[in-house]
């Protein structure tokens, strides 16, 4: 989608579902050599007050990147900035919904600004909120 095709405009809303599958988790841990026991050891996480190991917030950032690059605005778009606030942890197997709202379209510079809410549907709570600026060709 290019800027001239971006007819959604301010106020447009869209969403997409993601799941923190074992494959997503294992590839993340392997790619970044994440050895934090809170994220790899259920027993350790339980002793710290969590029901099981805590997923790294960067997995949610990966979902944001995928959402922007594949779903909206889609192919050819490029994240310029992401400001994320993590609200509550996610765990292996949790399903998250990204809800995006377009807050600004700047055709002169080819940038779309969106506010995202990432809701952990498995645990019925907001996992994160983000504001992104996306370059659209």
C-alpha cells in the first residue's frame, strides 16, 4: 500500500490476532540467547509470583513489526518509531490481539501514526500499548 492508496485516514481501525506459540518462544530465546531464568524456568517464575515463565516483551514488538509490515499499512511500509508501554506479562500459549487506530496521516512526508493496544485475550488484560510512526511509500 502506498500513501496515495491509504484511503483509511484518521480514525481507521483494524486488528489482528497473534499467539505466543512454542515455536515463536523457542526461536526468540535461540536468536537472542535469552538466559534470564524468569523467561526460561517455570519454577523460578512461580517463585517470583508468576503462574509460569514470562515471555519477553520484545516478542510483542515482533508482532507489532509483523502487523505493520504485513497487515496494515502492509508491504513496503517501514517502522520509523515505536514507543511501547508494557502493562502486564504474557506467557507461553497466550493469544494477543493488536487493535490499531490511525491517529494521523501525513501525506507530505509519507507517515502514518497509529496507537496500538495489545490485549492478552487468554488472560483478559491489556499486555501493552504502543504508538508507532510508519513510513508508507
